[in-house]
């Protein structure tokens, strides 16, 4: 049984998301496409919330989010304490976001990331494990951060 991966994007990441969905299905992944399903304008916070819900309810353990630059949707996704969304631009970032940060959501810019780079980042993200050790302590703190008064 293959791992189930959720993908979601706003209109700015629509084309790249669809290419990633096609590639991941070809690679044997069970893909949950959370939308958007057209190029009509949508709000990236709503799309990030769909991903957060899919992870929180256990539909998937990991996912890939896209918006035009990846910036807005990564900010929105990281509002949820159980999400560790990492905006990456290259293979090095994709590897370290898993090894050091145990990222459960890869974020890419649909207008800023080339197709081959996106494919490489997704592949690395999905095949790289968390190193734990000293990194586990830091990742644990991420889930319990609160504002200081």
C-alpha cells in the first residue's frame, strides 16, 4: 500500500499542483487532491485550512501546498500548531526540512519554482526521514509555543 499524500493550491499554484499530482500518481502514491480545481481566484488561507484538516483528521500524514510564491500559504499553514510547513526552493532545503525540522508539509511557489525543481523537491521530501536526536527537542517546542506577555 502506498503512502497517501495530499496536495492543494490556490490559483497561483494550480498548474504546478496538477503536474505534481500527475507525477506522484505515476510514482505510485495515493494522492488526495484538495483543490483548487480551476484557475479562478481563491484565498490561500482557505486552502491551507483544508490541508490542516486533512492532517489533523488523519486522512494524510504529509502534504504539499502551493500558491504563487509559496509565502502566503506557508504563513497560513503554520498558524496550525500541528503543521510544520516548509517553503523550499531547492533540493537542499527539501532534504533539511525533513531531516532537521520534521516538516509535514512541503510548500512550493507555483510561479517561482520550475517543474523539474518541484519534482526533485517533492521526491526528496517524500523519501527523507527525520533525524530526531537534538532536532526532536526543537521540533517538540514548535508545537507548544505561545506568546510571551
